[in-house]
């Protein structure tokens, strides 16, 4: 078990070091997410009044879109020079490689969310920051669910010529339950008064999705990675 | 945990991709000290064979045995004794030479502090150890990639078109390193379509065309002439 987590951390650390040097994915992901939010704010905020509950949807749309972009870029890096093959030929547990890549993706999206949430809160006059104790687990679990499926699909499609088209086609339908739970949970927190009990229920549902998605991904990663 | 072996046997090995037969019924063996040249034109099935030997591609039928171990059952343990170097060099260009080697050494559970300086020295890159790989020439990258593939002292070294883009000096350096490894008892399998580079390096030749093995024999000087006559008679 120790070896498993050592390998996962090693892969995560390697991705983090590369990103720290290039900052390519973090910049593109953030710029894309910020653009999404600004464009939505132009549409959904009329005469200074935001559309009711729009903020919940905007946060999750920004996460899904920018997350898809980040997933593609992360595995593009492994495709160039075929380093994914070098990872797979190591005697390390292949599921640990998946967990390492997943940790990197969750960390990247979490960093993006730290900037996105206050921006949405300001532009859409939403009390997101006041609900942080419940919003944070909601975002974290939603991000793990989305990235859990996305990391598996992005790795699977890394050699496909049409990977940029196929990734969202495969990813969005499967992660619809995660998105619904995330939006409904966030929306419950933005009600006046807030409905923490409802949000907690959605957090529980998200945790269940995460367990199912990540378990399935760990189980299928090894056979899916063998050509 | 790794498993040791001094012989690799492919038995009736086939691989299909959809309706296309990439490798068809190949039976072949290689043992320690062999430098086996997998020769054939582009698209002959050499890379698929290398992929199956590396346990990255699953055979459609047939078996691969590494000593007494079966690739389909003990692949994780076998992978610990295989080194792979392909045309794509399996290096992260954003990382330095030292960071690349340290990462792969740790991935194999090796003592990076002890092994990496020796590998950098063998690659002739000690003075460039802390430069990003993206700033290296093709020859420097190839030498580094070879040492990366050798970090864990593999019993079986698989090379897929390892000489592409190398100048004469780099070809000589890589060839000499392969001869050293074979002399030390490793099994070296080189897939290439470049007969001039294979000539004088390989000790055995397996000629492949359209996924089929059409010759398996000891190498002799004049590989190009022999190759043409074999292809003509196949």
C-alpha cells in the first residue's frame, strides 16, 4: 500500500514540477474559465440584477469546460515523447499512476476554483463565500468525480487521433449526475434562507458518485491501458 | 517484485487490430547475449511485436514466455526486467536530465541518489545534468533515453528504431553501448528498417513482412543483399 501511494505521489510531484516550470495548463485553464464567467455575466446580469440561481450553474459550467481543457492538455504532455508508455512499462501498480494523474488534476481545478468562486460571487452577487464550510466539500467532491472519470477517459484516448472531439462526447454524459448534484447542492446554499440540510444531502450523493466512479476507474485503468 | 530470465520465447504470436493482421503466427526465441535484429519494411509489424514483448500490447493469440514466466500472468514482475527505448524518447522535455532520471529511478523503486550520477556519466551528460532536456540535441536526448531505459539493469532491452535522426558519432556510441550490454548477458532486440545500421551490430536476424516471420537466422555480413534475396523469395 505504501508503494502505491509513493508512486501516486511521485507522478503527482512530477506533474506539479512540470506545471510549475511551464505554467501552461494553469494559465490556459484559468483564462478559459474567467472568459466563460465574464461572458455569462454579460448575459445573465441585466441592469445590475443577476438571474436567480444562475451563479450555481455558472460555477459548475466553468469547472466542466476548463476541466476538459486541462485534461486534454495534461495528457497531450504524456503523448508527446510517449512518456505514458514509459510510465506503463514500469513495474509500478498502474492504478497508482492513475491516482497520481487524478491528484494533479484535482489540485489544478481546486486552484482554479479558488479564483473562480470569489469572481462569481462578486459578478453574480451570490453569497458563495458565506457558505464556504459546505461549498468547499461540495466543490471538492464534485471536482473529484469529474476529474476521476475525465482522467480515465483522457488516458484512454491519448493515442486516438480524434481525442479532442471524443473526450467531451464521452465525458459530459457520464458526469451529468456529478454536475446535477453539484449545481443542486450549490443552489441550495444560495437560497434565501440557505438550505444546509439539502446541500448536505447532495454532498452525500456526490461522495457516493465519487466512490463508484473512482473505484470503477481504478479497476479498469490497467486493462484499458493495455492496447 | 521482479522476475529474472535469460530467454524470451514467442510462440504462435498473433495480433489483429480490427480486421487488420499486424502480426501473424510468429514463433521466435532470443536469449542472453543475443542482439536480435527485427528487420522489415515500414508497417511490417515490428513495433507491434516490440509492444507485445514490452507487455504494452496484448496478443490476440499465442504466448510470450520470459524464462519460466508467462507474460499474461506475471506482467508486472516481468516489466521490472524490461527496458524500452523507442523513436519517441520517453523523456519529459520540460524537466532536466537529472530530474528525468531521478523520476524514473524512483518509479522503479531504485536508489536515485546512487544511480542517477552514474547514468548521467554513462550518457556523457554530467556537465548538462541540470539543463532542460528541451535544450538538448537529438543525439544527447537519445543517449539520455538509453540510460533511462537501462537504469534498472534490464535483462531484456527493446529498441524500436533507435537510430532515427542520429549522426554517425551518436550511432557509434549507442551501438557500442548495446554491444556492451549484450556481452554482459542482456537480451537486446532491435527493430529497425535501416539495414546499414543493423549490419555489424546484430548477431541474429528475424525478417518480418506483412506481420509474418519469413526468416530467423544468424547474422552475416552483407545484410542488405541477403535481405533482398529473402524478400524476393518469400
